[in-house]
C-alpha cells in the first residue's frame, strides 16, 4: 500500500533532470527529450520493463558528468572536442547510487560510435543501451530550436540514416526510423507537456520509493550539486551534517532529524540552475547577477515540491535564505511562517558557508564565525536559540562537519582530477 511518504522514482529523476537543464534556453529539457526518444524506441522494440526503466534513467541524467552548465552547453552545441571526460565522470557518478548503477555503462559509452565497438555485438545490453543513447542524444541536438519541428524532422531522419553502420548500428537506426515516421512522436517530443507525459506514461510510472530510500541517491545528488565548483564541493554535506547535530541537540524526533539531514543535502539543488560564471565570480556580484542567485531557493522549492511525498522537506530546504524579520529571499516569509526545521537549516547554511573558502575570501576562524552568527541572531535574521545551541557546541559540531566534508573532498579530488 502506498503511504503519504512514498516518492515516485520517475518524478524524482525527471525533476532532477529538469533542474539541470533549466539553466539555459538552448539546453532546456535536453536530457528529458533524449530520454523520451530513447523510451519511444524501447517501446517500439517491445523491451522488458526493467530494460525500459534502465534506459530511461540513464538518458534522463546522461550528461551529469559535464559538471558546469557552461560545459553542458558546449557539448549540446557540438563545440566540445573531447567527449570522453563527461562520459567517464558521469558513469562514476552513476556508480555512487544502487538505483542508478545499472545505467552507468550506457552513460560511460554514450558517445562511442558503432565502428569503435570492435568485435562487439548489438545483443550485448551495454552496447545496445549505449548505441540507443548515442542516437537519442544526437537527434535531440540536431533539432533547431527556432524552427517548427515538422519543418525539419525529415532532414534529421536523413542525417541519422547517413550514419548507419559507421556511427550507429543498423538495428538502432531501424528502430528510430520506425518510431520517427509518426508526426505525433515529434510533436510529443517538443510538447511543453513532456514532463507529465513521461511521468504518467513512462516506464517508472509505478516505481515508488520509501522516503528513506532516497538516502541511496544522496551521494549522486549532492555530488552533482556541489561538484559544480571546488568552492562548494562539500557544502551540502556540511549543511546536512550541521543540521543533523543541531536538530539532535534541539531534541527533535529521530524521524525529523533524518529528514532535516535530507533537506540539508538537497537545499541547494536550485543552484543547478545558476551558471558557474556567477557562482565562481571572485568580485562582488552586481544587482543583476544577484537576482540570478536569488532564483536558486525558488528552484529548490519548485523541484522538491514537484517530486511530492516529501512532507516538510521542500520548505526546510528552500527557506534557508529567509530571515525571521521577513527580509530574506525570495519568499519573504517571516517568523510566523518559518518553522524550527527551516530555522535550523538557515543556521546550518550560514555556519557551513562561513567556514568554507569562497572565491572572494578564505574560510573563517571560530571567533569570526561566532561573531557573525551572534550578530545575525541579534538583527532578527537567524533564530537566537538555535545559534546559541550551535555556539555552545561549536567544536563538536565543527569537528563532525569537517570529518564528513573531508570524506567527500577525497571523492571530489578523485573525480575531478
Ligand atoms: Fe553527452
Ligand atoms: Fe547529451
Ligand atoms: Fe543557498
């Protein structure tokens, strides 16, 4: 029986995929559209459910190895010469979660042309999946976003047929040609309702997860959020760990404590929608740039609340820049609307950020952090009780946060070097 705390896997992954590609108009929905093309081909080939699911999952997140939006845009526009780095990094990221691991191989080889698969057979699932994704990704990138789809689809089909036997196996091309005959396929592909189409009719429509099962996808999600920049490489881990300890000291229930930890890992998911040129800028941000930063918690809320079944988590995660006097952003809620979970998240975020290096300053020492936190509590920004709780247990919390961040830092160095 489904409980209110059940989360649909398709919705979770579609929401993450959408958040990644929303950053730029020329990129938006790239992975989702690629997933739709791949799914339609698996439907036409009458593949078993688990194969359809594995291919959909891989396609939805296939470019995560391109860590910054700028890298993704270059790939999308055929401007990147070395395609291997994002494929191998993407596969390593998929390996971090048991839910995604079965799709790691197709991500690893999604730009490997058929002629390079020496001695391989298309009956091998790794080869089949990779070739299918190769084609789906290419079709999506060949679409010109400023031209009506039915005025260009025949040309795209011809471009794919021209690659038969060299870049793409004939069986995969046949599958695509079969699917692409229907105008309906192209209209669906470009439809603004694609998200809901995949959600309600896609292979994951009935795959539900218990809320705690989401922890299995945490190493993947926090990596794609934080590894965008070396300044934030362990930020979500720090916030999650700090929130966890403060919540424990506050005496919240075990269930709430774990959920707050989850909110910590997801609190900056909206940063996927912010270009690195702004996140990594060494100088003070202009008003225009800061307006773009302000979107990130809005997107955090919209992504997490769209997933459904997460209870208070979207709010806890998204209110971390709100202030008790209502002067925060972007919701401008005040103390009457900001509950304990959100207050803990806000303190954990400030504490973690102050201790970390930023493009414009180095990480701060205890005395400086304590001074800023105390001032923010005095000026009605942060909750005074929570700040005091943290300051009373400063060394303990900092030690735990540092320990967890060091583990993730090692992962980051391995992946990015
Ligand atoms: Fe790619
Ligand atoms: Fe791609
Ligand atoms: Fe933030």
